[in-house]
C-alpha cells in the first residue's frame, strides 16, 4: 500500500487565472505560518476562497489542525520548491516533521488548493508527484481534451487518503469519467492486514445503488412488457393480496419515487440473524404483509425512502416473468452493457474476488443476503462495471435499454427547489446543472455513484467498510464540474 506520513489531508480547488506565485503565494504561506504558530484557526480559515469554504466547514479544518497538524509542533520554516500545474510546492519544516504543502490561490488572492503531503528528501523534488496507490486510465473517445491529470489525481488522492486512514476503514476503489477518459484508483487492502490493493475485478456490496438497476428494469418493462408506470401494483399481485383496498392507489411510479406511503421496511421482518437482516424475508412474508397492509400516508402525498417499495418492484417484475430478480438484472442490463461481474450471487472467480466487509468499529461483519427484497439492495459489483453503468447513463445507447435508461432520468417528483427525483435517481440542480446520484450502504460497505450528463462526467466510489463515502463522491463530482 502506498502511504503518506500525514493521516488526514484537505484539498480544495478553484479556477486559477494565473499562477499561485504571481498572486504572492509567499505572503499567503508566511501568514499561514504566523497563524499556525499562534493557533489562530479562524484566521487560517479566512484565507480560503468561498468555494473552499463551501466544500469544507470550519469544524473540519479545526479537526485537521487539532488532530494532525498542531501536534507536529512549531512551524519553523517554509521554503519554496517548484511550480507545477499552476500549483506551488513548499517545504514546511515543523518541529517534529517535514511536510510538503501544495498551494493554489485564486485571482482574489484566496486559497483554492491546500494539500499536505509527505516530503521524501531522498528523491529530487522535480521527480515527485502526488500519485494514488494505483491508477489505471482508459480512453473512452478519440477526441479526449487535454486535462491537468495530476490535479485530478491530487483531488482523488487527498480525499481517499483521508478516508482510508480513518479507523474502521479497509479498502477503497474510485472510478472517474472526465474529458473522455475513465480512470481508476485503488487504496487500502481487500482484507485487513493482507496488503493487497483492490483492483478492477474486486467485488463490493453496492447496497442501495441496486435500486438504480431495479428502476432500469421497471423502465425497460414499460417498453417491452405492457407495464405502465401508472398501473396499480395490485394488478400484478395474487388475488388474495390484491383484494386489500389499501393497495388500490399505489402504482409503480409511487414505488420508484418513494411516494407510495409505504414505510421503509415491513413490520413483519424479524431477522434470525440481525447482522444479515434480509436473509429470511421471503415472498410469502412479503405477500402476507401486503395482504394486511393498512395505509399510513396516501400515495403521492409524502416522500419516504422505502427499501420495501423497491423490494416490491423487483419481486413483482420477477413474479410476472416467472424468473428471479438476479436473472432479470443479468439478462436485461448486465448482458447488453457487458457488466460481467455484477450479480446478486457471486460464484466461481467472482466469489474469490468478493471481499469481506467491516463495520464502523473495523470488525468483520457478514455480507447481506436477500430473498423477497432483492430489488432494494442485493447486488454486488466492481468499480469497472459501475463506471460502465454510469457511462451508459451519460452516453445513452440507441437501444430499447437506452430508452429505459433515459426514462429513469425523467424528473418525477419535486423534493425541493434544488432537488428532483427520477426513477431511483436523486437529481441535484445547481446553477442549471443536473447531477444524478445514488448512494448505498450495508453494515459493512459503502457506495456512491453520480454523473452529470451535460458535462460527460461520472464518479463511482466503493468501500468495504461501513463509513460513508458520500463526501468523497460529492467533492469529486462538484470539483470536476467546476473545473470542466
């Protein structure tokens, strides 16, 4: 594993209209030195640009300073090293450690980039760069435009290292589509202590990102199987269940936008193994619940995130086709998109690449298994497959499946002035820019997928630990969009 001496790193980026040295970065560093030595955290924060402040709070800066930097002692000197990609590199000599500061400032003389790295003085500084533990890059188009790849690498590296050095985490894989290229980054270990990095074939639990596959199945069924989003679900349930009048007004679109009135989970789910909560919940239990369901909220009245709702979608589609949820996913989505490792049931080589999961305390915790609620969170996948899936949502294929993917993007429920819901996808709207995203989590895994179709940008983050990776995903896609 590639490691840095410093545990936590903060990194912010803005648009640089001129080099940092031209904007008097020496003065910025001198101020930082004085503020640092007098522990004036507020004054340090005031040097940052508004974009940097929007990305990271004052409390996060305080945490970095108090836990990681102040313990290094007095900042005795700061020496300029070089300029690279409009960023200035400085050698910072603390009483107990020597580090490198990568600094960038904007046209208002405010800090936009603030990155601490170890300084290996045995290597010429001109030969050192901030590189991830391992990186692979694949060109997706013949006309990929130039990009400051080192800068993007630094964004990923800083966020990933902050995460992977947090207690309780283990392995991390990040995929990015930007400027016509797919790049993959790997950190940590697949199993605690084995010193083996994840790779493109490493299989992670993806939790609720499964819902985006379920929504795609549903959209595809409206094009190929005479299902309508406005159909009441009772139409597709056994007669003994459909007779419940509380189900009459619940339709597929309600389920797919979490506006059905159904709760997050059914009240008859009583797992024999609490750490594997969905393992025993079968179709009979689901239908028994629906048969006796009593309405709490009317459909189309409120948004309430529901694993139950997506489990019902997956189960109805499988029931109607006399199939299993996994078979539908593999035939309808994975086959056409060549997602060769995405499945509910890893086997063979896939099983060997399916890595263990760790809870918030860093302890091994079981993988999750599903029966009737598979559509809510059962799938396992790799960083490469999910980035391919994201790419198909950016460059939508001219096929029936492509039309289904496009249908999942259609805004169907307004959550707020800045957030819509598609089918499964949450749609953030900022400065007329749409970001589609979904996250996922189990007791031992965390996942995030987001894409901006207009910018042809996507980010996927996978971890085999319960600590959320949402902040990594949002930071990356927002920075990529801002600097596109």
